C-alpha cells in the first residue's frame, strides 16, 4: 500500500488511521501532487484557494475506489480548525467504504484517549457535551465514549489527591525465565544472561543511591514504588531483599502510599521470595497468568501451567497480600472465545483486587510477528474484550486506567479494572503523565513533569543490560538533567 501526501505532511497521524484497516503492515510513503503507482494507494491532498483550504482523500484498494472532500474556511474554529484531524476523518471514511471495516475508537490513534476526557471535565463539560465531541470530532462509538468517561470518573479521586512535590520510583529488572512469543519489551532470558545479573545489580544499587541524593537535594517526596521488567521475581530472594534495602536506605519510604512488585510469571514465585517482598514494604503484587488455558500458555512460550498460577495466588494470599493484580491478554495465538471466557470467569471467582485486560499487540520485534504467521489477526479479540468488560462491570470492578498501543488487534485497548478503593496510583499517574517518575535500570525512561509550567521532559537509560553495565558512568551523568529540570522550574 502506497500513501501519497500532497501539500501536507500528516504522515504519522494518517498512517495510524491506515493501520486501523490494514494492521501490522509497512507502507510506502511518497510526497507528490499526482498518483503514479500501480499499487493500492491513498492520496491525501491539502490545497489552499484564497481564504479556503480544500482537503480531500482518494483511495484505491483492489481496483475499488472512493473519495471524500472537505472545505475549511480561514475563519473556521472549533470542530473544523484542525486540518490534520479533518484529514484523518476523511481517510477513515474512505477506507471504511473500501474495506467495510471500522473502529469503535474512530480516528483516536493515540495511546491515552482518556486524557481528552480529563481535559473536557477540567473545562466543566458535562457528559452530553463530552460524548458529542468524541462522536462528532473523533468518530467514537457510544461504547468507547462510555468506557473512557467511566475510566476518567473512576481515577479522578486519585488525581485530585496527588501532591505535585511527590514522585514515583520505577525499578527495571529486564530478565525473564523465557521470552514470550508476543513480547517486545527490553528483556532477556535468564538462560542467556545469567552472567550479567550480578554486575547489573551492583550498578542498579549504585544508580538508586545516586538518585536518592538527587531527590533529596531537589526536595521530592517518594510516593509510589514499582518494580517492573522483565520479571522482577526472576531474581533470588536475597537479591530482591538487597534491592529493597537499598531503596529504603536511599529514600524516605515513610511517605510511600503504594509499593508494587510484578511477580509476573508464576514459575518464578516461591514462598521465600514473597515473604521477603512482603516484609520489606511491598503492598501490591502482580501474578499474571495471561491465560488459564495450558495449551495457549505452551503456544506463547510460557513455561508454567494454570495450576501453578492458582498455587502462586493462594500462596500470596496466605502470606498476607491483600492487593493482587492479574494480567490477561485477549487475542493470544490458539486461544478461543470459550477459553478466554473461562479465564475471565475463573479470575472473577478468585476475586483479585485488580484485573488488567490487555489486547494482543503485534509488535515488529516480537517473535510472533517475525514468524510471518498472520492467522493471529483473525482471533476474535473484540468479542473477548466485550465479554470481559461486561462481566467485570457486573462483578463490581470499574475501569481505572486505559491505554492503547500500535498494531493492537481490532484497534482495541488495555484496561486496568479495580475494586473500589484498590486502584493502582502508579498506573494512573504514568498514564495521565501528571507525576514525575524516576526510572532506574536498563530500559528505564525517567519522565519529569511540571504541571504548573506545562512541561514534560524525559531522560533515557541505556536499553539493554550489557549497554547499561558498560556505559554506566555516562548514563549516571545524564541524571543531572533531573536537577537541571527542577532548577529551571524554580526560576
């Protein structure tokens, strides 16, 4: 498929719309005032005539053609002011005619759709006004309007309770027992990277101490802690205890409201690890089955069984964890609607405080995409997610954070569901980009937030453990950008 741009450079947004109709594909991009290709194509043109701008899109797929036109006046405002958004709507309409496909999110291709609702709530828009804008401007369905609105209402108390002088700490443990077929995270299997772990932990502890000094000088208070990965419980109990002790020594943890560790893979969970985690201040863990179908687990490369998940969950309850999250994924290879339905029903029976429903995203670097097997695109993910949403709502869970990724099946979303009062603060704050997050370890991305100055800045660590270890001093020097950011804020 060739995308041709004339008089505009809306490549990023229009390609995002195209992926709603032709997912997990690469497009050829051409800047030209005419169509000169034998390939299927989309021609998106913007042309100015005095006080008017003509926008139009022509598409051709398998010999079938369609077009859509819109004229914008120079004085237009409101719905018609954003030409890029108008072009996206035109393209959506054309591709819908050509393919018969659609998306319940309309032309919203960004990862944080709820931020739009939050902004409208801040401007005192009522529900009717918000729905009208989402449907007319972005072509959202009633279902997605309701979902995003309910999510915004659910996480509003956590946002209102946020203190701007606080921050969250993210600790990256980029190691897993094995690599899942759908995974594109910066993580390495323990089998291939065991020798790197001791040096990595030494460097990570040093980075934590260095950052603790920075935070003290700036005057920031620690609010939440989050161990992610990878799979943090790939580490041994003594290694986990060492890391948690260094955090306690480097930061004032008396102000911490939430401390999460992703126990993730049930095959890494032991009683001694959970005991160490609990004794050192963690009050929230994730135990993630992804599915309770053993054949699907085998197909995606996870070396544990559904039975191991049940055992790990029971053990966590026995040790005293009263906030547990469980992740599942809709649209996994070989999974069926009935199997997914069983997973949802079983988890609701277990009654974890959080259930996160992800939709499979076909990432370029994931093994599942590199295999060339396109059958996964036919998975009934939309039906799975629809069932999950209705069952969780009926069971008393409410959506509290929502985000989307590129190349998600059926252009769906990932939703964190929570029992009332059990919403994860860290997940809300990172999704809404309203709190500074200081990230430690390989692949960590520090996000600096100045709400009063409407500024957001990032400081990136090296991606892979080997790079992190090798260039540690250079990376540590970049941490000074954190202090510079806050110094500018005070000026």
